C-alpha cells in the first residue's frame, strides 16, 4: 500500500490517495496491463475546508486578473489574491486602506507606461527593503504581501523610487 500525501496550507498533512497493490510486480509491459495484473485500487479523499490565505480556498491554482483603467484605485477585500492590471498611460495611485482582511495579498502589474505608486492609507504601514513604492517598468510585477500585524504590509518585486 502506498499513500500519496500533500502538505496543506495550515501545515497539516493530508492523504490524497492510497494505492493498494497486490504481489509486488506483474511483468506487464503497459500501465493498463499492470493495473489489471496487480489489481490496483485507488481511493481518493478530498480536503473540504479552505486551505489558502485567510481561509480562502486555493482552486486550480488560478489567478484572477482584473483590469483597472483609472489613475486612482483603492484596494478592497475582494482584491485578495488577485492580480490587478493597471492600464492607464499616466501616473497611477493605488492606496492600501486600513481594515483589509488579515492575510490580504495582491499583485500589481502596469500594462502600459503609467507607473503605479503604492500609497499607504491612514493607519497603514507598508515596508520595502529599499523604501521603493512604485512599479519600475511596464509589465513589472509588484506584490502586496501581509505583514505579521493588522494593517502591516510588505511590498516586494520590481519596485522603483
């Protein structure tokens, strides 16, 4: 018997499949024949509870991209885990307000020449190792990542001063 195990986001191990195999080997030359000869059985279990950031499910490892066409934007709770694509060709101001859910994270991509400046809303602290809070270039990828306290964020990626 072989268990296939995955590590969940909450740190627990989850058995996702158990393969029961009889007699150790079959001498078959194809996978189908081997399954028949070995009388392999598979049982699957499904994780039903959310396993992502802030109890948000991770489904199919997909990222939802949403376009922002204006030159000002304030992030909202529904932006969690999304990629916001800013398409303005002039300077863009994107504000992180206080009160976003614990674990809030979001990616920022400028798809045009407009540089995105990340603004700290009242009561918000954003940190960057080089104190840079703007996207560096068109198609840069900048992430807003959660800190260890409420309203604390880390800005990472292709940043500029």
